[in-house]
C-alpha cells in the first residue's frame, strides 16, 4: 500500500502525523507550493503542481501509488476535479477528506455570497473598515473599492496587493477567540469577509463577530457535485479507518 495525500490543510497535516506515528503504511504528502514556508508534515513531501489531471495520473503510476486521499482545501475545486479524473485513468481508489462547512447560529449576521466578486459588491455597498481573510488571488475583485479600508490577514504577504487602502498582517492559524476580539477592537472592524472553510482553526473569527454583533459576508463553498468515485469523510479518524480496511 502506497498512499498519496493531496494536502496543504490542517487535516492533511494531522493525517500525515498519525500515519507516521502508527507506521505500516508508506505515504507521500503533496503540497501545492503557494506558501513560502509551509508547515511541513512528517514523512516524504513533494511540492508543486502536477500539470492537471493527466499529470497527476502519470505521477500516480510512476510512483506506484495505490490509494489517493484528497485532503485539499474545501475551495480547491479544480484539484478535486483533477483528482477524480486522475484516479479514473490510474485505476486506483480515491477518498475525499472534507471538513464540514460552518453553519450560522443564533446571533450570527451572515450575508451569503457566491464568490469573491459578489462579496466585493457587497463591500462596496457597505464601505468602512473591513477585515478580509481571503487568498491573494481573490483580492482583484476588491481593487476598485474606494470607500473602504481593508485589514488583510495572510500567511505570506506579497509586496503589493491590488487594493487602494489596506494594511496587511501575517499570521498562521489556529486563532483564539480572544485574539480575534482584540484584533477587531484594535482595528475598529465593522465588517468581515470570509470563506466558509469549515474547521476549528479559523472559526474564532466567526465566534468573535457573533460576540460583537458584526456582520460577515460569507462566501459559500463552490458547488462540487458528489461523485461516487470520490466518497467523502469528515475526519482524519475516518481516513485512518478507511486505510485500515483497505490494507
């Protein structure tokens, strides 16, 4: 058994840590390489893209991969599509590790947006001091907003962002509730823009917004049709159980 983990998430890191601790399964973690100093899991790691579904299929065959686990970010829609196509070509099983989405609770003030472009239009209507927790590739949609100051939190800060009025802070989760409450107070935040990533590592900003009565523009997850070739589980423990059954 030889497992490839498509990673980059907290869950993928935990999975590699557990597999390394338990032993008995050969595995490789794959990171996209977008973060300059990623948190490196235990075990062998490869970095960089594959060149689409066909490139991934070639890698699976060349490396003798027998099982593929897609533990990428819930918003990594194209990678999920490529993974399904690649295992079809390589003839191996695939499992999707997909953490559940957040759901609005009593006291939450969510405004749902389909994508970054729709979130940007909502920000244009509101203005003010806005906390952005999006990737650098999604910030172009906010470039022409003149009536807002953006506080942007990222793991790596690029030299320039396509925003008119902003400040960047660099940090890596998990974040505590007190950290987020302090951040909102210090920067006089009136609105939050977030993606519905799910999980516990960045949920504190949602709880902090609820405590302070702040609205959140919540970008919904991309619509990825459920595929029988890619059954999904919600936890690292479920993946471990799947691997044990497959051995």
